[in-house]
C-alpha cells in the first residue's frame, strides 16, 4: 500500500496542554480595538509578504490554517502545503529551515497559534543561498518577538470523521529563563485511510480491470526538543532533536480482477481472479542538529554553522495472494503467492555553513557551502510461488513458452546506495535606490554516487556509478514604479534529485501483473524557470511563469506483453516504472487578490489563472529488466483553468466568531500518466474564540468532488490506461485548542538543519 504514485500518504494533526494569565487577555483586548491601516500583502525584492499582524484572519487560527489562507499558498488534502505553480513548499521559520520530518512539521504548524506569527513570506523562486530542489518554493514564517522569561504553550485535541473515525492530540511548551530557551512538542494520532480503486488497462487484444478497496491503518507518535543557549551578546549555541515513529499493521488491499484475452482464432476469453494483499509497516526517524550562530557586527552580519546526523529506518513485510475466482467473486484455488520483505535504513551526516556580510551602502554578500554524506541499505527478500488448479506446487510447471518455472522462485536483492554531495554558493544583493533592487548569485554542486546490488537476475545492477556537476545561476530584479505599482523579474535554475526510495530497485505489488517498480538508474532532473510579477495597490497581482524541466522524474505505465531479452513473449501486464521521461514545459498566467472589505468583516484571498502543459516523453523499455513493451508516448499539450478562493467572515464586533468558506478547482490537464480530470473541493468552517480557548468545526469536500481520475486512450494499438481513485476526502473535523502561560515568552531560535534536503528525500 506504499506505492508512492497510486496511493496517497496519510496524515495527522496534534494535541496540546494547558493554563493561562488574565493580564494578557486584557492587553489583547486593548490591541484589538486599534484600527489597522498597514498594507497586509505586498511585494518586496524576491518575495511576497503577508503581514499577519495587520490581518484579522489570524485570530484564533493555527499556523497551518493561516498558511492555507495565505495568497499563493494552497492545500488540497489538509496535509501538505503547496505554492501555486510549484511542486512543494519548503517551510522556513525566521529565515531558517525547520529541522523536522513531514509529519512532525505538520503537527508543529497545526499546534502553533497564528497569533504568534508576525508575517509570512512566500518566495516563489528561491535564490542561490537556499538549498531547495527543482521547482520547490519557500514559505518563511516570521514569528513575533517576545522578550520576557517564563513558560507558555498550548494543547490541542481533535476528532475527524471521514470513511473511518480518527483522532489526534498534541502538547507544545516553550520555556525561557535568562540565556536558556527550551521548546518541545509531542503529538500523536491514529487513523485509517480508506481508498477505492478502479484500474483498467490493456490493448486491442487484451484487457485487465482491477477493482476494490485499500485500507491502511496508521498510528503516529512524534515530537521534538530544541535547546538554545546564549553564549554572549553575539553568539548562540543550539541543539535540536527530532523523533517520530509510524506503525501501519494489517494494511490490506482486496482487488477483483477481470482478464480478457483474444486467442489465435480471434475468440475473446474472460477469466477472473481475486488478489488479497496484507502488509505490516513500521518507520522510525531520528535526527540531531548542532547549531552555532555568531553575529559579527551591528548591521546584521553573521556566521551560521550546522552539523546534523539523521538515522531513518523503515520495515515492510507484505503477503500478496491471487486466487482463481468466478464472475461472482467466489474464491477458488490459490494461483500465485508473493511474499516480500522490503526494509530500508538511511544514515546521513550533513554540514552547512553560511556567512552573511551586510555593508552600509545597502549591499549584502552571502557565501556558504554544504556537504552531505548518505548511505542507504535496502535488503529486499522476495519469493514467488505458482500453483496449479489443484493447489499443488510442482517443479515441472512451465510458462506459456514451455520454459520451466522455478517454483518457488527466490529473488533477493541487497541494494546499497552511497552518495556524497558538495556545494558552494555566492549571492550579491543590492538596493540601488528606494525603488530599485536586485540580487544575483549562483550555486555549484558536485554529486558522486555509487549503487551496488547482488541481484543474480540483473547483472546490470551490480554497480551503478553516477557523477555529475551542476552550475545553477540565479537573478532577480525588483522595481517600485510608484506607491501603487511594482514590477519584478526572476530567473532560477534548479535540480531535482530522486528520493532514496525511488532508487531502490524493488517492486510493490497490487497484483502479480500490476505493480510499481523503482529504478536505480534515475538521474537528477534540471529545471529552468522565468517569472514576471506585477502588483497593484498591494492587493492585486499578476504572475507570468514559464518553466522547462529536462529529464522529468516520474512514473510511466508500460502496458502489454513484454518481449524479453531472450526473445520470448511474456504475460500481459502493467508496470508503473519510475524513470526519467523526456522533457516538459509549464506556462501559467495567474491573477490574484488579497483584500479586506466592510471594515475587515470580510477578508478574501482569490486566485484565477490558466496553465499550459507541453509534454514530450517516450518509453518502451523497462530500465531494470530490459523487457520491451509497446511504445508509451506522451507528446500532448493541454490547457487548464485554476481557481482558488478563501473567505473569512467575522460575525461579531468582539472578533470571537468566524465563518470560513473556501473553494478550489483544477481543470483537466495532461500529466505523465495521462489526462488528469478536473478536481475541486468546497470547504467550510466555523470558529469560536473564548478567552484562551478556540473551538473549530471544519467540513472538507462538501460536494464529494475531490477524486482522482486519470485516463490515457491516445496510444497506438488501442493501448489504454485508466485510474480511478477515491480517497474519501469528505470529512468533518472538530478541534479544541487551549493556550496557557505567559504569552510574552521569547521564542527560541528556529534552527536551520543541515540535513533538511536529505529528509525530504526519505519520503
């Protein structure tokens, strides 16, 4: 159930713990009476800035909910955040990357009160100083400065009802005493992700349909501990520990398969079978990061050094059984049995150093370097048994070409991957006048990797060595025409390295003839992006974007009967193969608005735009086995409409009742697997703020329209592929949050982890 393309990741949210002070409540009420006239949303240099402190939306919200309502930011699953037009959003806090895995980061954001945030910066094209890959953007959360000692925190608990019921809880605490700051969080959740699949594929002579349910239970426990000590007025030392564990026992899929073939006389014959798969999975993620920061002058120049260690473990054991069946799904004898163990262990050491020098003439010079050393160990065990009608396993079984079948067939593969990355960067940023500023920079990276395998069936996997260097230039220009008009341009070049799971040459089975397959030969993709932005009155904006991706990393469906290297013809099947699949261009034009109406009783964030995709991909050979399939070609162009609107209505003068109505729509568009049909979701929420308590009721996907459907009927020989995935995204969520303690406790520094990019590649 861990097939990365077909099956979506599960998610959680967190609890939190309690107590409070009346004095802060009174102070807060006084502040609320002030009429705010600051610009809420504006363009500065290389980023958009959303001034949360000047917006009524933050009241009673969590950081995650606030980010979803930030201009240019979206979430289609209430689990992950994206910047419109980008693959992912990398989260920074106070200019530093968060040292958390994906689950812990989400828990942190859902447990952080939005009132703690001063502003949110959206960087659509990060500069050379940022370690982000391909088309990722950055969301930088700037927290308010609070200078007193003491303890504060919050606790949060909630319950969500979708296909199954789920619950979550978490506790966050901040402590500050003189020079020592401590921040910690612990959160837990449990849920069951239900999905319903319809998978169809075939050619003009054969077809296969698999239909059924996938049920994936998950239990999560995670947290972090940050220690920050001020050595003197100019330097700090910090230690951060992150830990998380996820358990998914008895994850099951039950798929009914209808197989149709045409014999040599042209007669179509239909057979049925039923696949039952069970899987147990456990993952553990622990990391340590040591940080030293030295402020070298009063202008803001500083040295920042980080050293990190990451240890990640995942263990999965699966048992996949395919039974003969009739048209009424009555099970008969066992046909094929596949047992599989796919453990993965990742160890990484990372070092990151930056020096920022600021001059009095508004010139800033940044220089730095990084080193990453990673080793992944994947000791896969696989055994396949084929059974005759009477249930016996016989060594004399033969395939359709009369070739003897090894039965049972053992196929172990111990794959070890070692990777070293060396990088340096230099950026120059200059403010030439009150109206004009610019930044130029470049990053140079060296990647050396070696993958070794002991798989006896694939000698080509014995040793795979890849060495490549990348020069990645960057430039941005910003010009304020006058108080109402601003225009900016940026060019960025980035690369996207494959995740570690993508490189492990292992198969994940839905059925014995329908599976995903990873690929150690995948190389890094290159992405080049141009972006032009115009902003009017700090409320309305136009963004024109063009990106070109070379050697796109994706999954491609190979369908039909493969011809093996020895010339024999295999059984009809479908393989979703991870590979580099040609090139791709994306062009978009987005018009947006961020504005409050009726004395801030209504706050609206609205985006509408068009996106054009141009795909240029071709594949007919399995990169692992060398099996040749009918050609898979994707050279289709498509245009799609994108709409997103978030609306918050304040229902009373005291700012204690809020109503939210949100909607997003993505039109049909061409992706690598075929045409993705339109997606949309209408969501609503109501929130009550009572002193330090916040009660929220949220309804997602009210119209049940957030369902994935992908189809491809454009291939030669009548070859087609169809995927229908219902993740039951409609849900009702109720949460309670309580903030306690001294609200003015100074937040400890959020530290940039040296291993953040490595963590992103573990999932």
